[in-house]
C-alpha cells in the first residue's frame, strides 16, 4: 500500500496538468506546512523569524524543469530577485537552485551562463549558492556544470545522494576540488540498477559518505531528519574533533522543528531549507512520497476547505 502511494505521489509530482491545476488553487491542502508562501516577501518574513530563533536558511524559489528559454530566463530572474531580497533585508540566507529550472534540458551552455550570472550576484550579496541534485538522468550534467563553476567560484556547493551506488566515487572526485557538499538520502524514484532498493542500505551508505566527507576536511552539510543519522554525525564530529564551523545540519521547513531547535540549543549550526513560490505542487508531492503518513494531515486539511 505504502509503495503504491509513493508511486502515485511521484507520478503526480511529474504531471504537468496536476501542477497547473494546483497553481490555480494557491497554497492549499496543508502545503503551507512545507512551503513558506507564494511571494518573496512572505518567504523573507519566515526567514527573519527562523534567524531570530538561531536558525540559518537556504531559500529555494520553487519550480521544476522548464521547456523553453523564456521560462529559464524567468527562473533566473526569480533567483536574482531572491538574492536581491536577501541583500536588501540583511537576512541570513543562502540560495538553493535547480538546474532544470534554469534550462538544463534545453541548452547546457545557456544554463552555465545563467549559473554564472547567479553566482556573480550572490558574490556581491556575500551569500552562498547550492546546486540541488535532481534525478539520475540529470546527474552527470549537473556534476559537470558544478565542477566547471567550482574552478572559478568558492561560494558554490553541490548535493550527493546516498541512495545511488555511484555516489561514493562521485564524492571522492568532488573532494579533490575541495567541494562543499550537502549529503542527502535522495528524493527521486530510481531503479534498483542505479540505487539501493533497501532503506537499510541507503542509511548505511549515508553514514559512510558522512564519514568520508568529514574526514576529507571539506565542508559537510548533513541534510536529514533521521535521528540515527544525526546521532551518528554528532558522534563522529566529537570523535574526530571536527570544528563546528566545518559542518552543519540541514532540514526542510516544516519537518521536525523539534530536532532543529534541539540542535541549535546544543550549539550546532542548523540550516532550514525554505521553499517558496507558486510552483509548490511537485515539491509538496515529493514530501508526501517520502512519508505517506502525511496524507492524513492532507485529508484533514481538505476536510477543512470543504467544510
Ligand atoms: C535540506 C535538505 C535538502 C535536500 N536536498 C535534496 C536534493 O537536492 N536532492 C534530493 O534528491 N533530495 C534532497 N533532499 C531530500 C532527501 O533526499 C530525503 O528525501 C529527505 O530528507 C528524507 O530523508 P531523511 O534523511 O530525512 O530520512 P528518512 O529516513 O526518510 O526520514 C527520517 C524521519 O524524518 C522525518 N521525515 C522525513 N521526511 C518527512 C516528510 N516528508 N514529512 C514528515 N516527516 C518526515 C520522519 O520523522 C522520518 O521518520 C533534501 C533534504 C533536506 C533536509
């Protein structure tokens, strides 16, 4: 049953009509638990509030893969506007970007130019840009583009997904560039030929990659809500005396705020990934796919709108 629900949510996330339909409705069905708002100003209010509570942020202007250059230009404009907002208000926030939003499927050289434009603006704002990792079909191009810009810019990082068999090798190569890496379990539907099918193997690989990257001396962002992964990381950083400014924890907005608070109280750097924008549907569906139990929360909200 759970497997079937997960597949359904992944299918909906990738369905253009469902995404268009949702955009017309505005943030509903409990999506506001995971999405900070539809406008930049609302998102900046959320960032301010999180900063006040000792949390760092990375803002993400929501959107999925685009199909023409005009849409890609629009996505770049939104990223630049976000950086402008961070600069103007002085909030403590990084920016997370997705390359398919910037036209990766249409024209790679155009996407590279867009990323450079974003990195130039981020440099002026004194902030950091993280390139999110998408599904395995986009991984080689995403890594290539990252390596190209990393040779020029320091304030850019990437993501490695522990569910993929190839990740250990990829991480090793990234370490030779001194890359700042966010380690995650992985959020897309991948075949067993490419990804560990069992959760236990993914968890073990995640721990292995965390150990590798912490020992490499490169900056490590451990992005997880799993208490076992957080506990493992805390043990290792104590054991190896990793300075607190060489690693951080990251969690998604609306998920396990209790753990976020607890880590801040213990003196760790914690960054919350805050998505915003009108294109919230696919992101919301992926959060439901990760945890089908959230569907009860959605149904309660549907009931509220209907009633
Ligand atoms: C900051 C951040 C950035 C990310 N960036 C990427 C990326 O670029 N590419 C990518 O593929 N993936 C990304 N992910 C998603 C990641 O790959 C996982 O899908 C997601 O974090 C769930 O895995 P977990 O480590 O929290 O552990 P899990 O074992 O899946 O979950 C552990 C516990 O966390 C809680 N939890 C997890 N998910 C949810 C949820 N949706 N709703 C409510 N509770 C939940 C539950 O208590 C659960 O028991 C990112 C995650 C974070 C936190």
